[in-house]
C-alpha cells in the first residue's frame, strides 16, 4: 500500500481508537496531520490572544517546521499504529 493510502487509513483509524489519547498525543496527531497535509505552519498564528487551545495547536505544529510531508505522514501512521495496540 502506498504512503498516501496508509496515511488516509491511519486518519480513519485515529477517529475510532478504543481509548481517547491524552492532550499531548492529540497535539502530536494534530500537528503531524497539519504538517503532512499543508506543510510548515505560518510563523504567526491566527488566533485570539486568550485562545490557549489554538495557541497550543499552532505551537505544536510550528515545532515540526522543515519536516517533509512524507516524513510527517509516516510519523502519523506510526503513532496511530502505536495507539491502536
């Protein structure tokens, strides 16, 4: 199965995990997904000053700056497989 198909399958699998991951893992999933599908995060986030959730998401995504889309896809797949065990 090619990487894109594996990634899409992992995205679907992440929505039906037996146990909801903690917030740190959810941030990892979010940031890897964004990096894989969009690429690098903009340096400045588009969120309100007191929107701490949006800031945490943007910061997590920003930490992945420079990681190739395919690398982010593979890391996302690996993380979902780890969570599915």
